[in-house]
């Protein structure tokens, strides 16, 4: 349940300015953000910070940790899974931070390219995969569907920030054992679920997805992986241009994904390999944030009244 009374149904904020789902306010979140899904992963990454200054877990389970890395304020935010959670996070952080935001997602994915379990894929673009509910609503009495609609909608690719992505790739390649041989770049499919819209075949539901992976590869020849958040992040960054769409873009975004599942070879990462890979690249993501935004400029959130006041 929410912990504070909200004052505006359109833009829910508490009396002291905390957002509804993330539950952070002015001065608690930095302009440089690393977002993950798993709170345990966020806490492990926070050990690489020089100093932790703030930690809060909201009633929705979103964990925010803000601290100092290389004399710069950085926030690590664990949001859970799915595009709705990414939407909550990006919009509500944007509400309470002044100035440009740099956001890097570190997540996991299923590979549909040559990348193997434990390799890292840096997203060169992201596209949405949505369930087409009309397809299932048109079933005839025999249980088959009428019409020619596809059961899944494949959306156009949205681009990340090119300079940030290049910096991220270089930083990851420096930290991953084997270097560039284990770092791939390609487009990432962002599904609206883990199972049907990612082409996982099961016996319990009529998912109509037996040819989905082939269709994804035909429509997006550079597709390298499937997951559930990257496209929403890139989309929101691309439209962070004010209510009329005419202001400069205020959010830069990039994404690195550890391959957990090799969908082609049907293999899955081991817990030890997963932990080792995240240990290897946590500093790489933090380094990319610091290198791409190396100074705390006047346009960024002020130190006065923030959790990092007096720390820089």
C-alpha cells in the first residue's frame, strides 16, 4: 500500500514531493543512473561505489541506492521486470531530477544470435513485441482464428544514444574476460511477457507462437536478443522532449545485457557464471556513466539539499 497521501491524480506526488511508485524526491536521485531488475544485483553493484549515501525500497519494491563513484553522484535503481516497471522508473525519476539524465540498463536476455550464455550483448537498437489480442478474440467455434492478423505485433526499432552506447561497449570489452570475442552488438526485442511473446513453446495455452522467432529474424535481421525492458527505455528517452516534442532530448540511454539463455542452443547460464559475469562488468557500467558524463555541470541537479551535498 502507498505510504503517503498523494495530492494529484495526474502526477501523483506526496506532500513532501515523493513519487508514487519509486518513492523518491528532489535530491535523492542523481543524473547518472544504472538500472537493473534484481534488488540483490543492485546491492552487489553498490559495493563498487566509493560511498553509499541513500537507500530506499518503495512499497512497490523499487530499490534506489545513491552514492559517489569517482567523485560523481550515481544512482542504482532496481525496478523489477517488464515495460510497465521501466515506465514507472523513467517517468518518476524525470519528475524529481533537474537537468539531463544518463541511464544505462544492465540486464539479462535470451540470445537469438551467436552469443553464448555468459556473453554480453550491447543493444544497438530495440524493438517492441506485443501480443495482438484481436487475433485471439476472433476465434471461431472450432477454436481456430479467423482473418489474416498476426498474433504478435513487431514494432519499428528505436535507437539508443550512439555516443553512450559506443562508450559502454568499450568499457564492457575492457572488463569481460576474452574481451571483444564475448561482447556482441545487435538489436534487442522487448516483449510484453517472458513466455509467449518471446517464442517460448508450451502446452498449457494457445499462444500461436511456433513461428515467432523466425518472423522476428525476418523482420529484424540484426536481432540478437529478447528481453522485456530495453525498448521502453529507449522509447522514453527518444520522447523526453517536453509536452510539444520540441525541446531538446533530456535523457540519454544505453543497454548492456548478459546472456542467460541461449535460445538457439537451448542452454542456460549457471549461477556461478552469472555471478562472475556481473562482477566483471559492474565497474564497466559505472565507468561508462562516469566517462560519458565526467563533470557535475551547472545544468545538473544541484548539490544543495541533495544527499550528496558536501561529498564532491
